[in-house]
């Protein structure tokens, strides 16, 4: 058993001696600044490519005008999509009109929608009568669409 212990110690000693005789080669001259610059540029490029957009696209940019107006009508009326019988009349890009009724109803109503400051469609009026001026004043509806409105006292006002 003693011979084995001596043999193990001899091997360890030989290994340590061999390691101390040979020098570790020094790496060639490397420009650390150049490597750092390359790492920074690569990292910036990766971040730029994988960075999400700063602002998600708005719902208005995903839906067509007709789809966005239908959604606004559904919210305003509290109906389901299956209940909505919708038709689009005119659309100037910032103002639109048409008719709406519940499926299987005999009569419907006119609707008028305009784009708000954020570019989303908003329903200004749904009905069969003359809209209140306060309901439509935020939108520049053509006067051939809405020639009159009612003021807060119920008086008809020419637009």
C-alpha cells in the first residue's frame, strides 16, 4: 500500500514540476479598445433590430373606417354584432354617415360619425330627428348632411 501512495505522490509532483517548467504563451497584442468598440456596435445593432415599436399601432390604424365605425356603433348602442344591420353612406375621411337598425326591425336611424383628435371614429349622433348642436359641433359635418341642429333651448338653428 505504501508503494501506491508513493506512486500517487510522485505523479502529482511530476505534474506540478512539468507545469512549472513550461510557460503559458502570451496572447498576441490585442487592441482592447477595438474589441470594445465592436462589441458596443454589435450590441446596439441587435438592440435596434429587436426593440419593439415605441407605440403600439392604434386600433384605428388596424381597422378599416367601416369596421371602426361599426365597432363605435356597437359600443354606443350596446348591441352585439349579430344584431347590427349597418349601411355606410358617405365618408370624407374625417366625417361619415349612414343608417343603422336592429336586425329584423322595420325602421332604423341615421348615424353621423367623426374622427376625434386621436384619429378614432366617434359617433356624434344616431336618430331620426334633428341632432343637438352640442352633439355635432366637435365635427365638421357638411351642411348638406346636417343643415340644422337644435340649441340647448330646443330652437332649430341653421348651420
